[in-house]
């Protein structure tokens, strides 16, 4: 204890070697495999694009752009064929319009209720119910539209309406498909909107309550404007789902390529055409085969644009609040 | 981005204050009540429809909810005893195919994105954006992909069960990646740090610590993905789930097949009442399977998920 000898026997190396004792090739191979799996999802998109591009180009080598992008007539399987895609785009827009008439307000209302009004207990019950609603197979919705909603609207159609609008719909109608599709989309709109509303900081609400606002004012003047980009994103996602939905329109909207926005008529949509034309085995190389891909390309591009806008808007509110 | 937040706050404060000053929110208690009633109505519409869909299928299909439905093959001659055995077996095979394909693929992708990916790299951002977009691509577009690349084209499998499985796997891949990522993310970082501090390599840490802890989440995600795949109809119409098959599939890579949803679709579009009833009975079976799967997922989530 008296004389402190300097610890000369313990030498410390200047540099500690922290690199791995072996190159760990196995570990690197695993990471490589995991990366390939993640990159595979990009390959799926690339696959979709490639699957669509070549037959679409083949289609346009046989049918002119002007003939395709017109509203004249849609009869690709007839002789002589006609390819006025405007007809089935109009059909898609028709059903989408009536679906959104229901889905957007109801989805937004449900989201406001869940985010601002519902007790934690009510939320625990209602959220799974909406999830179940989202998981119902669309073929079941189609059956419901055809065998339950259609007879009701045929019975209760307001025949006092002027002109063609007063005619009761037939067995297939845009109204029946649109109505059921609208309800199918409510959970999508509601859950994305509610996520956006939940991301609004509580301090904003508290400040508004603090200066004497009512609950309704907080919801409509503070929460909705603050979550606007997320709400718009949910609306656009709803449009994308309506445009891409197949089974409900295939079963309940009929197959007549009518150029109309009236709800009481039968319409053919882009998705219903694809499903109808390619059910079973269609012969490769026929013009019908290529038409399916051309319509598929149009459908893919339009939903891609909608999805990208929606994703960008969701990122915007995430950046603002997180 | 705080400026945007301030903007929103300022605007909201101004609106609310103005309402206070001009007295437009005085004596307006009924307005709030009406507003709340409208909101409740919105959510009620959705729930009432759900109940109506289930009840309508149930009461329509009840007369045909018998053993013949499971025992017999589809038949257009004996409508009153026609079954859907081939459709049930087709769906079972399809789902086995989806599960063995999508689980390894999706879980591996999720591990990469959660544990290894550097989010500043452009290709990682591309992959994430791509997965978000794929989740919203219409299902029928996957059918076109299946028709062009899996049934024909590079893979050239023909109209067989596995072509359907593969198409549905691509469709639910985003679902399984997203749910698995959430499960992996919920394992706290301290577990990883403790494992690494004891000298485990990164992969050993994932394999021995992170993955075992996230198994319940991964299983829940798998069941949810399968329950989405089981009800998909449109893509199967394109990859050859023909609507009238009176024998069970021979194997994954040979023979025509049908599935529950495509069989329901075929029956639903026939005008005869007997087929409508059969379609409804099929919907009951399908919804029954879905309810069992979803309950199982919820049960696993509640029973096995660890809270840290």
C-alpha cells in the first residue's frame, strides 16, 4: 500500500481488433437471400408491366388509337368488331360514382365517430366488425346485390322521376352494384381516414376545447382540416378500389356496354369485361385475347396513378405529425 | 414541417374563435346531437348491411345446407342433390399452395426490410413504395399476370391448381409482409442488444430471439392473408378455375380444378332458383370457414402475443 508500483506487466495494445474472426459467408448468403425475397415484390410489378405491355402493343398494331379511345361502340367479340373503350370506361365511372356517393360520406362519418366520439369500449367492438366487413368475399356481396338489393330497388324505384330516370331498373343495374359496392368500400375509407385523424396531436383538440368549442366544432373545424390529406388519401383509395372491383359488377351490373350515367340501366365495366372475356380458356392470338390486355393496361395505369396520389398524401400527414 | 402544423392550428383557432364571437354556436346544442346521430347512422349502415349479407345467405341457403353439399359433385342435372366437393377440395389445395409459397417469401422479405434494410437507400424506398402500391392493385390485374406469365409464358404451368396458388400468393404477398413487419417491430430492441452483447451474430439474434418472439404475429398475419386469398374470385376466373368440374383435382400440377368462390359465382349467375339456393349454401360454407379462420387469428393474437 505504501509504494504504488506502476502496472508494467499488463500491456495494452494500442488498437483493439474488433473485426469479425471469420468472414461469415453463411450470414452474408442469408442476407442476400432475404434481400432477394424483398426485391421479388418489385419483380411482381415488373412482371405485371411486362405481361401487359407486349399484348397491348400487339393490340394497337391491329386497332388504331382513335378507334380504341372513342365512345362509338363496344363489341370486341362481334363481327365486325368495335373497340370504343369509352363505353366501358363510362360503365366503370357510372358504378364508381354511385358507390362513392355512399362510401365517401359514410366512411368519413364512421371515421369521425370512431376517432372523436366512440368510447374505447365501443371502438374495441366496432373496429373488428369493420374488419370483418372488409373481409367478406366480394362474390358474396355480388350475390347479395343480385338477389336481395335488386328486387328491392325494382320494387321501390321512384317511378315519378322524369324521363328515362323514372323507368324501374331491370335484373341488372348500375344502382344495385353501386349501392353494394359503396357499402363494401366504407371500411377502407373509414380505416385510412381514422388513422389520419388519430395522428392529429391531442394538443390541437385540447386547445380548441380550451377556448370553448363544442365536440362537433372540434371534429369539423380542427380534426377534419388537420387530417385532410389523409382523408383525401382515403377517398382516392376508395375510388381505386371501386374502379378495380370485379365480382359485384360482374354479377349485378350486367353486360350491356351502355353509354350512360343513369343508375337504372345495365352497364359493362372494364373489370367485368376482362373477367367475362377470359373466363375459361380464351385462345391466344385472337383479337379478344389482346383486347383483354389492352383494357387491363388501362385499368392498371388508372389505379396506379390513384394509388400513388393516395400514398403521397398519406406520407404528407405522417411527415406533418410524426 | 412544424410550419404546416402551426398553420392548421392557427386556422382552427381562428374558426373556433369566430364562431364564439358571432354567437353561431350558442343555443346550438341540438346541432351537436344531430351531428352525432348522423355519424352513428354512417357506421350503422355498414354493420346492418353486414348482418343482412350473412342472414340473407343463411336463410336462402338453409334448405341445401346438408351432407349432399359436401358429399356430392356439382351437377346441373340433379339440382336438388348437387354438391360442391370438387370446389371444396380445389380451395383446400389452393390454400395449401398459397401457404407454402407465400409464408417463406413474405417472412423473409419482412425480415430484410425490418432488420437489414437501410431506409436511406433508394432501392429500399423503391421496395417499400412498391409493396404499398401492390396492396392496392386490383385483384383482376393479378389474374392477367397469372394468365400471361404463370399459366402461359415463362412458367407455362397450364390451368392447374398451383397456377392459381401462385397467382393468389402474389396477391396476398403485401398483406403478409406488412403484418410480419409489425410483428418483428414489436420485439423490443433491448432483446436484440442483449443477444448481440453476449456475442451472437446478427442472424443468430434474429433466428433465436426475434423470430421466436414474433411467431404469434406471423401466424396471425398468415391466417389473415389466407382468409383474403380464400374469398378471391376474379383472378381465379382468369387462371382457369373453370366453373364446372365434377372431379377433385389430381394434384398441384395437373388437371382442371374449381374453387369455392368460382363455384358460387357460377351458381349465382344461373337464373334457376335451385342454383341460387346452392350459391347461398356455398356462401354460408365460405363465410363459416372465414369466421373460423378469423377467430383463430384473434385467439392466437390474444393468447400468445407477449407484452414486453
